[in-house]
C-alpha cells in the first residue's frame, strides 16, 4: 500500500520522455552522431537556459540548432552577427509614423521564442551589450519603455573558436548568461563516411523539410515547470556547492564559478534526470552536466594556459577531489 502511494506521488514523465525520443529520432535522420550535443540542447530547453555552441566551421552547429528550433512550434528568428551589426539591428528601433505624428517601436529579430544567433563572436562589444538585459531579464528597455519577451524565450548562439580570424572574445558577464557551452568536435571516420553518403544520396534535404514540430509553446512551459519540481537531495545540493567553492579556491583558475553557475548545475541536472526518465537527481547527473555548465565560466591562470591545459581537464580534477554523495 505504501509503495502504491509513493508511486502516485512521483512525477509522470511519460509525455516528456516520449517528446524527447521523438525529437532525437527526427534530428537523427539528418544529423549523424553528436548525441551529447543533442542531449545538452534538449536539456537546455527544458532547464530554460540559453545555449552557446562552439566549433570550427562546417561541423553542423547551425543546422543542429535549426533542427532543434524546428521541433518546437514557436516563433523562430535568426540573426547573423557581423562586425558592422548595430544594437538596433538586434533589438529594434523607434520609427516616426506620419499618420499618428508619433514614434512607433519596430521590434527587432530578438523578439522571438527561439532566437538563433549565428557566429555571435563576429560582432564587437557594442553589439554584444544589446544582449545583456534581454538574456538575463527577458525584457528590452528602449527609450525608457520596457518590452517583455514572450515565453518561452531561448537564445541558441553559435561561435567559432576565439583563435579564428575576425572573432571577438565575448565578455565574461555575457558568457555567464549562457547555461551551457557545448563544444562540437570533428566527426569520427565512420560518422564522416555516413555524412558523405547521406549527402551523396540527397537524403538530408528531403528529411530536413519533413521535420515537423513535436512540442507547442504551452507544452514547453508545462514541461519546464515539471522539470523544476523534480526531487533533489540536500546532500546533492551540497555536492554542487562544493564544486563551485573548489573552482574559487583552485590554484589552476584565475576566475571561479559564480552562484549563478551553481543554480545552472542544479537546473541542468534536473533536466538531464527528466530526459533519463527519473523524477529525482543523482550525483551522476550533476557530474555529467558540470563541464558544459562551467567551461565558459572559469578562467585558467596564465601558467595553465601556457601549459596547454584545457578548462575541461581542470573541471574533471576538481570534481574528482570531492567525495561523491551516496
């Protein structure tokens, strides 16, 4: 009897897992491999967080982001960042209307539910500053007027590695507004053969057109509430806090994680638990999301950078130092 009562209290994740499986199956028809990237993108949407996707040109960053956007029945807009792009090109501008003899605000492309910003680090700091308020507060203030974003609101941004020609390093405060930084690697030999074969047979183009929305805006909002309500033990919350504290005390790091990063780990771990069909968070969920949450928020000391150490290696060492709760 007690077991039945406990079971009734558990969150019903059947609709969420069915939708996730459907999205993965749709994307899998077009994208070869990249399973971790797709899992993190879906987790980011469920955790209500913006996502930064980094990789060299030609590894299907933009295509993957477009497919994720297409799987949700919501307003989609795309902004190509360039060195001459102005903040008003992103946010919108006030235009004089002769009929009303007044200024009217013409909304920019940022007013969407899913906004894909392609090559975000191709624009200088002036344009980047346009995203600060909207990414954190989900609103835009123009000429003293506040314009709230419609829910759900999600920024998917792609960028080339900073070493590439014509890129600008994003400010730390802006990077901190992204829930995840996903690094897209080169495909394996077998995956590359599959990609070439698929393109040769012209299958991808037909399947791209056939991808239809899996979730509506209202369903996304409802699933996010469900994810937020998932159970997480106090000892796991302490585990997250210890990871964040260790980044601030590490001799390998010049800049550690902020409390926003701790909250991001918790929210992301809940989303991953839900995707895996559980209504509770395990330490493995926390460990799995931690690199994607922290790699863009921490800064290595100059010594470590010269040694060629990667942020992921430092994160792994930090997590291994801390006792995993049982």
